[in-house]
C-alpha cells in the first residue's frame, strides 16, 4: 500500500510541474510544446498572466542584499515595477527619470529638472536640532557665501573662514548617511536658500515618502526654522521655517536669524 501511495504522489507531481527539457530549459505550458530555444524559462498562456512578488515600499527596502536585476511590484507610494540595478532601486517605465519624492541617492529627491536627469536630494534625518550657523558670529564672509542657489559654494566658504571651528555647514560636510536602501554618500552640504525653498515647496511629496518608508529611524522635516548656507550680512543668515501671521499660520516662508541662534539642520546633495 505504501508503494502504491508513493507512486500516486509522484504521478501527481509529474502532472503538476512544468515540462523539463534535457537542455536545462523549463516551460510552464498547458500543452507539450518546448520553450523557445533562446529561453531558459518560458510561460505560455492565453487566458492568464504571471504574478511577481507584490509588496509595500517598506517591505521592498527591507530586502537584504538584493541581487542585481531583482524585480518586485510595489503596491503603495509610487506603485509600479521596481528592479535593483546594483546600487539603487529603479522604477520601470517612469516617464522622466528621477522624480520628487523618490527614494534615491541616500535620501529623498526634493527637486528634479524637467527630464529628471539632475536634481537635489535631502537627507532622511535632521543632522541637528540645536546648531548655531557658525562659531564665528560677527564677521561677514561676503559674496562667496551669499549665493541664493549655490549651496555647496556657500558651504565651502563658511568652513574656510579664519578661526572656523564648527558650523551647520561643517556638520553637513562631515555627514555620511546610513544606507536606507539607496546607497551611502559623503558629498552632502548645507543648502542655499533657494535649495531650501525647493524642499519646502515640495514638502508634501517628501513627507509622504518619509512617512511610508517603514523606517522609524528616518524623520520628517519639522515645523521649525532650518538654516540655509546663504549669508545676509555679518550678523544674520537666511533660512526657512513655518511662519505665522494675522489670523494664524501662513506656511513656510524664508526669513533670517542671527548666526549664534541654535536652529535645525538638514543636508542636501546634488545628482
């Protein structure tokens, strides 16, 4: 009886498994037709499709050491087919390269050009919530630190000051992000005022991504004043934060603070 039982199980398995061929090719088919000569694995059907693993953004990022070419379908956030290219997850079929809110390059894309080829990424955490702009508080650096768009140039000018010891700029230059699933980078800097405004203008997409990444170590951009690297004069610096007015809050607006006041710092990098 045991022998008959084993034979029945083996027969059932043979009827269930796909056809195997001596070349090592595999075909899943309702008939006995062999796979295409160029294919190691072929699925044939006229009334059904094929499903690959479906998972959330957090589950995708939790995959340990993904193989190059690994593909899944993400069901939340920016849904779609994603594959691992060896250093980052890319979405298949995106129309214009990288996009605002994308997890990419060690952080979240906060701005991208019209083709998605170049843009800016913000760190997924605040580097500090109580950092003075610079230990040098009553000296004007001048135009090398007053660009409204060149945050990296401003940052380098800040740390090049005579008797410079510490600053929000230095904090960003020293930052190496934790690998949150999109690689580790060491080319962060303190954003210019225009770069910081881009972050707040696209705060919805950035916050949504940080909220859905499933990682409790990452943090939202807060409703507080953040330093930019754009100097105003010998005393004050531009920054951005939630502002209030008559009747209540009016949103994120650029404003200035004195260099020796402690404020928030979030780093950016360009791609």
